[in-house]
C-alpha cells in the first residue's frame, strides 16, 4: 500500500512547522539553526509540489490522500 501522506500538502506543512519549532526551541548553534530552517523551507517546497500534483494528476492515490 502506498503512503498517501507524501501527496498531502498538510503533511509537509506540519513537518515544516515542527522543524521550525525545533530550530527556535532548541539550544543549537547558529549553523545548526540555519540548517533546520533550510529543511523547513524544503518541506514547504514539497507542500507546494504536492498541491501541484493534486491539481495536475487526479489519480486514485491523490483522491485517497484528500480524504
């Protein structure tokens, strides 16, 4: 069975939010914080791609992820 979370923009946005919270909440060096914020940005980009996939490819998997 496919993991439909990968097609869900909300999944990626949640990951981005959690990563930003880690960057803000943990005592990490400036470099580590910047790396975490970069990862969060990449999760945001994945959310945008998931939205695009949903618009472009209406398949049974994307419809399952929407429900």
